[in-house]
């Protein structure tokens, strides 16, 4: 079983930046494609960024394309989400997990609030 612990959220003004981190456990981490998801109040959870197991390919939701960057360090079992140009609509709880259903599990997430 693989588990994930997210950190790095906080309160930031519009236009600001944050870097989220995700620490994973489990020997198979380096074989898993990973994703960052978010859930805003009253809305469904959505995938905002994904990265292949080697980091060679990434994909982004249209709403964050050009502003967010996903990356990973397999040696450290870490996944990152660099968020620039934050907007009020980016306010949500952010989670990281494997994109394959078999290895998906939801941690506590990290709250990102964009407000002036």
C-alpha cells in the first residue's frame, strides 16, 4: 500500500506563488504515475496535473495550464506542484495520489487559500 502526505499550502494573495510537496511511502512509488487533485467547497474533486512514473511527460487541466508545474523526485519519493499566478478560483484542498485506481489513496490534503 502506498500512502501520501501533502504539505506546503497556505494563504496567499492573488498573483502569488506556492509550492506544494507530497511525500510518498512504498517501494513501488517510482513505477506510479502521479497526480495532484483539488477539491473546492461544494465542488467535485478534479485532477489538475499529472506526471508519468519517470517524469518524462506531464499533463494539466486547462484552468492551470501555464501557471502550475508538476515534478517529481523518485529517489526522495516526492512529488511537487509549483503554483504561480494564483487566482481566487484556485482556492481548494489539494491532494496527491497515484492516478491508477489500485494505488489511489486520499490523505488529509493541504489547504490553499487565495485571497487579498
